[in-house]
């Protein structure tokens, strides 16, 4: 069989091994394996026209594309989200589609606290000051350019309580924080120290609000002007879920006017962001380029699950199928 990886660079910039997929392709002696770092829309059909198996991360597989791939039997999405594939069309054409859920909740949770600690510990501004010689010239044994904050006793609010939300809660509890969670239905098995709260009652209580819910019509721009006005002026907003959960213009205004203290985001509404994205020049914000998922360990786990998905499909015991 012929296996094509359309955009493998983000998952594997060179530190992982594609050989297990190549072995599957060549197990009958005649198949081929090709991995491309990136594939443009213009290149897609030419590269994949004879493919039996396609792996994609962010390269769109539309109905038009599917109509031009007569050999295709399987699409493996190298991510959790599957919006890059026309699932209905794939199902109608008998093409199985799988995704990779739950490959790195610990990695994303780490990034949540990287952003939180960036704003509470102020490491970057003090490192910069030390590098500029301000500690060398200081008459005291230490100095502080901005207030530092303890996490113990602070209240963390979580929008969503899946695998990532639970991991974030565990870390927060280890810091001695109080944790409130909001979900559509109240969970019955919350651990000690974690309580469910209605959205409207939770927002004004939290010192830190972290988003861990999917982007749907109901959650689109859920963090808007009205919600931001209800948050504490000392609050920090964290988003490692989807950029569309936040009204970015409203967040910029809230940050610039001091209505909330800070924000840390790993995702934006358009990625890569357009040059005029309002958050790029907001104050008191830290932005990472949607790489919270990308520790080497998480990427290896993602690849292992993706390979396992294909092996299960070929054994007629499909898993993680989404259509």
C-alpha cells in the first residue's frame, strides 16, 4: 500500500522516527512511503493521487480533494481536532478517518502553568534586569521590579474538565490552590479541593481562569466584554484550548485598560496570526505559538497512537474512528 504524510514537520522536525509507517507500507514488498514536511493545496492531488493511506495534521482534505483520490481508504489525522477533513464525504466514500485523542494532557497542563508562573513570578523581567547589570549595581542583596504572587490559597477556575483540565487541577492542588470547574453538567466524582460552579458565579470568584473546552457555536467568543468586566482586576486569563473562545478585541481592551491583570495564550483565532491581530500588541500578555502540545514525549505518544490506529484499522478492529 502507498502511505503519504502530507505535513509531517510540525509533529516530527527530525527527532522522531517515521520508519514504523514505512515498514507498514512496504510489508508486501511493493508499497511506498513518502513524508512531506508541508503540502500546499496545489501540491496535494499530485502527491496523494495514488495514496491508500493519508496522514494529515492541518492540510485540509475537502470533498473536492476526496473526489480526486480514488485509491484512498484511510485518513489518519495527526491531531485531536478533525475539522480539516470533510467527515461526511469521507464516510460516504467509504474512507475511514481516525484522530489521536489524549496524547499529551501533561504537556498542555505544563504550558498552562508556564504562563501562570510567567505572570506571577516575573522571571523574565528580572532575568533581563540581571543581564543588564542591575543586580551587579544593586546596593541590596536582592531587588524586585514588580510584585510576586503566591499561588497558595488562590482560586483557579477551569472551563472544561477533560483530561487536560483534570491535570491542570491536580497541579493547582499541589500548589495549594482552590479549584472551581464549570462543565455543562455537574460531575459526580470531583476530588477533594475541586468544586463545580455555575459559569456566572465562578467568573467573579477566580484569581486565574483557564479555558479547556471545545470551540462550538455555544462557546464561540464566550470570553467577551461582558465576562471580562465581571472578572477581578487582579485576575489572569489563560487559554490553551482554541483561540475562538476569546473575543480578542475585547481582551486587548481589558488588558490595556487594566480591567484584568494579565493573560497567557497558546492559541489565537487565526494561526499563524495576521499582523493586525489585536493581542499581538496588548499589554501584560504572554503568547506561545500553539506549541503547548509539542513536548517530545507528547509528540512521540501522538505518533505511537497514530501508528496504532492504522494497525487496528488494517486488522479490521478500528479504534479512534471519528466517522
